[in-house]
């Protein structure tokens, strides 16, 4: 992956940032949080975050948080896991009425 005209140290930081976003799905942090998390000064952090947004790895949300672009927006209302039945004969579809007793 092309990491632009960055120093070797900054290329390593870019790999670390990408790795952390890949390891922690749903990670959304502000620039200030990113600076603290990765121990970066403000100009370097801004440059790296800008690069990751421009290369479409990250996106900046309306509230100023950086998140993986491919994770997309959360659905409204949030989706919930379906509960699986233990016996296929007794499992009901959501649109079916239960059998009369």
C-alpha cells in the first residue's frame, strides 16, 4: 500500500493505526484521542489522519471522530441478533401466528 512521502517512522505509525482500526471494529476516536493513543504531536497526527481519510481508509464523522470508512453508518434503529430456535419444527417465522392451543 502506498504510504506517500512519509518517513519510515511515520510509515510504521500508519501501519499501527490501520492495524488498530482493523483489530477493533467500531473504533471511533477524535484527533485529540488519536494523539494521546499513538503518542503523536498535533501536526503529525493531523497529517496522518488526513492521509488516511484521503486514501479512503478512514472517514471523519460529523462529530469529528475518525472511523473506518468501510464500516459505514450505523442503521437506525440498530439491528439485533435473531434468536435461533432449538427445534426447526417449533420455530416460527415473525409473520406467522403461533398454533392455537
